[in-house]
C-alpha cells in the first residue's frame, strides 16, 4: 500500500513539474533606431538622479499628476494623461521615465515617504497596464522634502501632492 502512495507522489511531482514550464516571451531588444548608446543622459542633480529631459510631444502633455489628500489613487481626469505617456513609452522602447512621488507637509516624514512611493507606484501600474515595460520605469519618493509650493495653506498642499513624470533619456 505504501509503495502505491510513493508512486502516486512521484507521478504527481512529475505532473506538477511539467505544468510549471514558463511560457514567457522576453522583451524585444530595442532597435538601433530607438537607442543611441553614445547619447548624453543629461546633467546630474546633486542627488545623482539627473534632471530628466524635456521630450517634445505633439501638443502639451502635462508632466505632473496631482492627488487628493491622503490618497494614492490617480484621479479619473488624470488617467488620460497617464495613457498618453504610456502610449509614448509603448511606441519607443528606448524611452525611460522616472516617477517622482511627493506629499504635502502634513504627516510624519516616514508616512509621507511611503505615501509618495504609493503615488508613484499607482502611476507606474497604469503605465504598465497600458503598454509600457517595467524596464522603462523607475520610481522614487521624496515625501515632503521637495515641495513645489511653499506655505501651509490648502493651495500649497494641493500643489505638493503629486507625481512628477521625468523622461531620463
């Protein structure tokens, strides 16, 4: 009886091993027309992240996504902006983007770093869903450390709750 159990376990193990084969398709290598390895990536900031590069899009494409208080959900009105960025990334595998998450000054430093990260990740998820690749996107959170507007009023808070989209190539 125990021989049958051992045989059954062995057959089950082989069946699981056969089912677990990975059928992933690797990302294609960018063509020479999309990546210039000798291209200058631009000047570096004091933080070593680089300032990013302005990319010329058809029409004005906003580079900042704003958030509601204590929220990391992309506003419905901003999903179109994220979609347009995703389209640009999906159509040019050589493009790279850095998502910089920010928060207003309310809350602890640790909480605001986490909130900025959640905001950057929310934008990242939308970009990935709409065709960008993970290799094209990096995220960083500055929390409350780099305010867009100084002050302790609602207008300053609104401007500081954001994710900045910076093209880095």
